[in-house]
């Protein structure tokens, strides 16, 4: 990776002055005007000294200056970046825009425009405008496409195939999968249907199918204490319902959302939802009316969920930010935590609670991160890498030791939340990969004798041999890879979908296994069986 440093001392001075001015340390308007004038002269010299074609820049500037006022706003600057081939996310571009807008006018003139493209024509320069931690994640995203050693450093973990496949969703995305308290699986389709499956039956048809009578389902949540499912719709009105899936009836219609609902969350006595415009709305479950509303994001809210005690709401957005809200307060005091750049300048697609203070976030920088909300400006506690596309969805195991992730390229992974803790617990329990392999080798010899005597099925021997081979391959991959980098890699891969992931859910079973449900844009829901003890053993040193 290239070192993260500013391209030039002049450009560094411009950024420093811009940030200093916004921080309030420059109180004099006259002084500000003087500084802005001097810096504009430097910007002109910067542009003149660069190799960029000034005539081309002037043509592009005129082309995208739609109102012909000789300045550009953020939307116009985004168009300019595309015209000139600068690959930069909109969120990163917002940062650059604010830094270059020295006088805080909210617009960039031609001199500032020229200097910007003189310095950031190379996408590497975009990284220099981000924090060092964000730049590292942006660098990872670049490595996925350009680094031939990527596969060696991030080898594919062992893969689990589905044991059941549900294809009865009739030309509609499976927007959500949820395990119900009675053990059944609920799937929600984009065209407004809820399907309930008794997975134990092992058949691919639903026991119950309910039509909500309204299409555009984007958000679904359940809570064991609430007799129904919360459903958010992509409509301007009548867009948040509490639906009784036991009796196939509407219980409540909640008020307060003025645009399409993209996500929702349910506690024992309240509902929260996030919309297209960046608003979070809080509703009382019984009274239906809006209790509070906060505009905390500049783009679509991609996820929202309550803390265990229901006093805080965790939100994420395509604007690249993650926010934690105090449900009892109004803005600005309501913001308990704000991570402005949670995905290295790209969209955050999902965030969820690990415990009272730790959260996970995932997005279009292809990475997953664990944060301590008490220290939002600190680097992540853990970084989980291995996906090669936007990470669209996350789900936590009930015991909070593991989590699931799903990508835009249909990939799914199983991770340990705290790698060191899991290694310690697996070592204390006496579990190790070597112990497991020795146990399987002994069992293989026993089954082999029984096969020769006609007392065992050869398929049983094949299954044991395949498991041994998988463990050996995992060990070889770990030895070959250079893992002394503080990053967390996936323990398992799940495969079976053909399009982007929408939702994941984890269910613990009594036999030490877990059922994992997944839903995707390929109109299918899949069920996987995972041996949790074997998964835990994979963390042993």
C-alpha cells in the first residue's frame, strides 16, 4: 500500500486553513476574507503548475455549471468528478467539498475547482483526505481489484452448502428472514407477502402465506414480547404497520413517516423506523402516534434497531455515517454517538448492537468493523476482512459470540465477534482442531472396518474423510497466509445464492448446532446447518 501522506505542503495548508476556519478559531470575517483571498491566489498557482488540461477543465466546468453562476455546488461537483474519471464516493466528495470551501460559502469557484482536480486526478489522493484508519479500509477495497496476493492473505474459508432451499417466492426478492419464537421461519417478500415455514418438516412449501395487500416491503422486525411483526413499506404514506401473523390481521398503523420507510426496529413497547430522507421516527406501540422524530442523516437510512433496554436507537445510512440516539432526548442532545466516516467514505448498509457499548457496521468499503460507541473517534476495535463486494447485511447469534454477513456478490460469511475471547474459551474447553482431527481419524478407522465387514454404509466413511480433508485444508491455508496484521478473517463461508444478499438470521438448536437462514434477490431463502462446537474449535490455537 502507498503511504498515507498529503500530496504537497501547499495543499496541506489549504486543508488546514479550511478546517481551522470551520472550527471557529478564525473569528474575524475580514480576516477570513483576507485568508481566502491569499489561498485563492495559491490555488490558481497550483492549477497553473499542474499537468491537467486547463481548457478541458474550463469546458467541463461550464458544462456542469447548470445555473451559469460561475460556481458549483456539491451535486455539480459530483458530475464533474464523473466527467473527468475521478473515482470517488459521494461521501468522500462531501469531505473534499467542505475542505475546499474555505470561506464557507457553500460553493466552489473555478480556481478552487481547478486546484482540486489538479491534486486528486489520481484516486490515491482521495485517501489522503481521509483519516488514516479510513484510508486503510479504502486501500483494502482497492486491493480486492488490483492486488494479486489478495487471495493468499484472505483465503476462502471452508464452505457449507444449504440443507433446504425455498423457491416459492414468485418473482420477488426475499427482503427479510426472521426466526419466530415458535421456531418457524418467516420470510418477507418485496411484493408484500409473509411466508411461514416449519423447517423441521424439511419440505419446500410454506405452511402459511399471507398477503399484506400492499407492495414495496423494505423493512421487517420482530420482538418475542410483541404479538406481531413490524413491516415498513416504500410508500410516502401508510408505511409502517404492526401485523398479526397469527391471525392474518392488521393491528396498528403508525404515524409520522413522511417518505418511504427503508428499515424498522421493534422493542417491547416502541417502534422505530428510518426513511428515504434521513429521518428516524419513534412510535409508541399502543397509541400509534409519533413520539419523536430526528433528522440525523443526509441519505437513506439503511438500518435502525433498539438497544436491549430500548433507551437507544442505532442507525446507519448511505451517507456513510452511524448514529446512536437517546430515545428520551431531542437534537442535538439526542446524539449519544456519531461515527461520521464508518465506511471509508462509502455507504453504510447495516449496523447492529453487539452489547451495550459495542456495535458492528458494514458497507461499501467491503469491510465490517466493531466500534466502541463511548469512543466514536477512535479506530475500530476489530476489523473483519475477506468480502470482495459491498457488505449488505449482518446478523448476530443469540449468544453474541458469532455474527453473519452477506455481500452484494451473494457471498456469506460466519465470523467470531471477539477472536481473542473465542480462542481463550475454546482452549479452556479443551477444543482444538488437532483434537478434532485425531477424533475423526480414529472414527474413520473404525468405520472403515465396519464397511469391510458390511456393517456400515460407505457414505458414512466418505463424510468423515471429507471433514478431515476440510480441516487439513483449513490448517494449510492458515499456515500459508500472513495473518500477523491484527485483522479478523471469516471462519466459514456459506454458498447457494446467485444474487445480492438481503437478510440473514441465526437460530440455536438444542443439539449444539445452529440453523442459519438467508434471503436474497434471487427469490430464494436457504437454510444451513452449522456445528457450533466445530466452529468454536476452529478458533483454538
